[in-house]
């Protein structure tokens, strides 16, 4: 879900600002469409690659920690035993039960390592397909989000009129997206929707204003 949120958020905002900026500079709709499509392509690839690398980093970190835990249970056994007992002490087990539980877990090296990964380090084994899924979800969400502010320019030759429709469509989508995102993340929905909408509007207004400034 967070991958879709990340991709859609940037997909709605960045091409929107680009189209607004080019409209402010007086560019024709054909130029805006070409530039917008190029930006969506580049942005979706960059964002997707970022998601892929993030997923791979998570997997590499987990594998490195697993190797370290295996080394420790094999070469620093007594220290690992004390750490395991400490965990059981922290959840309220008696000294006797701490000894028994630790002895039982330490009988199986694989089970012991998995236990330490989960309860000492707080790490869950990542999905091996996580990196690829993340890249696709972010990249495709970026494309879907980016098409919305750009779509009026496909059908309207006057860039100023296309911008007006783009503003209404994009800000509406940003509000809906912000509302749904806030419902998922536990933020007050109306406030979250307004915040996302305002950020998108500011970005587009800034791009439009800078373009107008340099045009003159």
C-alpha cells in the first residue's frame, strides 16, 4: 500500500507542476504533452528503481544479520545464551523457566537464530519478491498519477484552458488521494486531504510563477 501511496503522490504532483510551469512559459500543448510524457517515463523509472533498491537493501541487511547471528551462536554461544535468557526475563519468566526455555531453543541452531532475529533484532524475513513488487507498484502508480494532470493537454489545443481543467482535475484527485491516504495512515482525513492538496497547489503555482517570471 505504501508503495502505491509514494508513486501516486509524486505522480500527481511532479507532472502537474511541470505542465503548469510550461503553460506559464507559453509553451504549446504538443510541447507540454511531449515533455510531460518524457517526465512520467523518467520519473516512473527513477521512482521504481528507488523502490527496487530499497527492497534489495532490506533483503541484504536481513541476510547479513542472519550470518552474524549464526556466527555468534557458534562462536559466542555463552553471550547468546545470556541474551536469550534476558529476553525471557524481560517478559516475566522465572529463573528456572528462563533456563529451561533457553536450553530448549538453543538445541536447534536454526530455530535459535530465527528466534534472535525476530525477538532480539526485531527483523522479519522479507519477501524475496519484495523489491520487484515495490518497483512495479511505485512505477505504475507514478504513471497513473502523472496521466491525470497531463490528460487535458491531449484534447485541448489552448494550453491556458487545458491548465484550468488540469488544475481542477488534479486538485480534486489530490484531495481524494490525500483523504484515502490519511484514512489508511490514521491521520485526520480532512486535514490530510487538505495538506496533500495544498502541497500540490503550491508546487504547481511556484512552477507557473517562476516560468512567468523568466518569460518576462
